């Protein structure tokens, strides 16, 4: 009877150790995934800052301003998609799709923006055109 009890205690001890180890690995994996998501957000925000800075620079420049700017071709070696649009109410937004996540940025309405071509990773052009009534920032 003593050997059977020892075997049962050993099996329960091993089961408890496996359960504890599994819980530890699960928590570790969750923390690593969260840290990776935070790093991805920082990289996406850096891309968005490039776009915002280029638009601000174009707004503050004289008529006829034109410049080529570059967005990174990938984020940590992984491709991303970028989409900029203006909805019916005039709201200008930029959506960056990276991995399984969508990052939406609402641009300030301080100027009228027109997208001739979509924003793309790599080379993009920005121009400031003005009429007697208003100025337009043209990207693409």
C-alpha cells in the first residue's frame, strides 16, 4: 500500500509541476506578445509622424512648394499597407495596416488635402497649390 501511495503522490506532484510550468509559459508568451505590439505601435507612429511633418511643412511653405519624401519600405522586415482618404464630411484619415492590426490616424483639418495617388511605402510626392481662394496640399 505504501508504494501505491508514493506513486500517486509522485504523479500528482509531476502534474502540479506541469500545470505550474504551463501557466508560467502562458504568462510569458502574453507578455512577449504585448511587448511586440507596443514596438509595432511605435514604428507605425514613426511612419505617421513622417506624413504629418511633411503635411505641416507643405502648409507652412510658399506656393509652388514641391518635395519628394520617403516612407520606410517595411517595418522590421515585414510589409505594411497604407491608405489615405477623405470621407464625405471632409475628414482626412490615414490607415496603416500592419500584421493583423489596423492603425487609424485622423489628420488635422487645417488644410485641404488631395490624394492624386495613394500613399505608398517608398517614394511619395507632396505639392502645395494655391488659387485665389484657397490652398491645397496634393500628395501623390
